[in-house]
C-alpha cells in the first residue's frame, strides 16, 4: 500500500506512520518540517495555512492508495488538500473527533454514529474545535464522496507521543511521590484508546475499504481510574500514596474535571456518559483491538523519561493538571472526611 500521511510526526500521526512502516507500506509524509518523521519515509514540506503551502504536494508526481489527515484547525486546509488529491489518491481518511456530536454526546444505548452532529462548513476558517472537525469531515466527503472517505471520530487518546498532556501529567505527578489526590471512585470505568491501537484499526479499515463515520475509542471499562493510577505508581516506582477522594469533595473545592484532573469525570453526569460510556460496537466489529492499560502506561513512561521527562505540548490546547497548592489544600481539608481514603486499595499487585 502507498500511503500519504498529512502530518505524521506527532502523536496520532506518528503512530500511524510507525504502524504503516511495520506493515511494509510505502509512506510519504507532508508537513511543515518542524519535527523529524520516523526513518524510512519520504518527506514533503509545506504549510497548509500559507497561500502557496501546497506547492510541494502539487508538484510531486506521487499517487497513493490512501491519505490520512489529522488536521485540527480551520477546515479550509482539509478542503484545499482533498481537492488537490482528488484523482491522485484512492481513499481519504480524516481523523475527526466525537466532539462533532451535539451535546450531550451519544452514550451507551445505541449506535453513536447515528447521533446528531454540529454545524460545520468545509470552507470555513478556524472557529471552535467541534465545528472545525465537522467541517473537516465535510471537506473529505466533498472531494472523495461518501464511499471514498472514512471519518474516524476519536475519543480520549492516550499513549506514547501524547502532546495534550493528560497521561504525562499523571505520570509526572505520581513520580514526585507523596500523597496524591486520586479522584474517586477508584472503580470508575474509563473509555480511551491507545494511539497505536487507533493507528492499527485505521490502517486495517483502509485495507477493508471501510467508509463513513466510526466512533473510535476503546470499550467503556477497558480500564478503571484505579487501574490507571495504580499502573502509574507501579511504572514510576514512586512512593506515592493514592488518596481516593469522593467526587463531591473535589467538585466542592472548585476543581475542574477533565482539565485539572485529566481523564477523570464525575460519575452519573452527562460529562462522564459522553467521555466514558460511548457505544463502540461498530469499531469492535470491524477489528478494533485494545492493548491492556498496563502496556499503555508503561510505554508512555518509557517514552517520557527517554525525552527528558517533559512531554511536548500542542500550542492550540489549554494546559492540563492541578496546581500543587490546590491539591495540597484539598488533601489537608479532606483528612478525616468520610469518602476520603488512603492507600491503593485491595487490588494492588
């Protein structure tokens, strides 16, 4: 297979390139050249936001069996690229997001892909994340048709190369040791996908010539909050003490779920249903396989320490994580409060 990856040097795009190379595919990447791609690819450089940013791609004689696009800003860039590649590529896969659904997002109880989506325009400049992603979907379909386009609506993505900061923040915090504010309950089901599992499914979907929208995230409960944080303790070897704290205590302190305590959302809320209770039966039926949380955490820690302990950060995403003074204040006030427990629980190994 001849594959063109638009991006291909960071997080999901890099995982896609590495997976394709492992399959023996011929890979070309097109990006701004700010980051080095994996060895073994052919590189083209250009800035899709610049007036002449597609020149290198337009003048290249290459043709491809498939294109994978991970663009997250103004959809016009997707439209321009898809129009340029029409007739030169067989299929167009656009990595979108579950954020395109109208809030509250679809949760367990039916095919998520049938949910209502937000408004978007293929020729729009940057507006907000959901509208931008929906516009990107429309741009892909506009040039490649419903049968020739694959819309990958990803959920929470973790794993090596993460440039949003969620799992790296937990690993870094726990590596510091001491009492750690652990948002409960510890058996709270999570729903996420390792970027490498996303990549493997995506390449398999192209081989199967799948089309249309697919929600792509692991099954709900593939791991719990407790399992995730205990694996962070295990791989870092830290003397951290997980202090499991009731959601009411956390919310009462004004701490924001998802951003200040990454990954975590309070149970029995629309936010938790949207983020961690989605129906992914279509993806599972078409080959999605998810590695254990132990592997995701260990490999992320290995990557993070290998680059000096500080993860790269996307400039278009807000910072995540809880300030140490805010954590200390909650832990100090929670001592002796029912629902706040010390230790890692009976399931430790």
